[in-house]
């Protein structure tokens, strides 16, 4: 389960960075924050 959360967090953070580059600043910041919260190093919503 931790591995899946880590993969999900990586996808969210990468999507957030891509959104920032494309000009969607608010959406990019939201994706990065959610990715950091979901990841095993952050405050996981599943534990």
C-alpha cells in the first residue's frame, strides 16, 4: 500500500510541476501540495 501511495504522490507532484510550466499556477500548487500530503513521507490520508 505504501508503494502505491508513493507512486500516486510522484504522479501528483509531476503533474503539478507540468501544470506550473504550462501556466496553471493555482492548479499546479494544489497538485503539488496534495502529492506531498498523500505520500508516505507526508501526512497520509489513509493512516
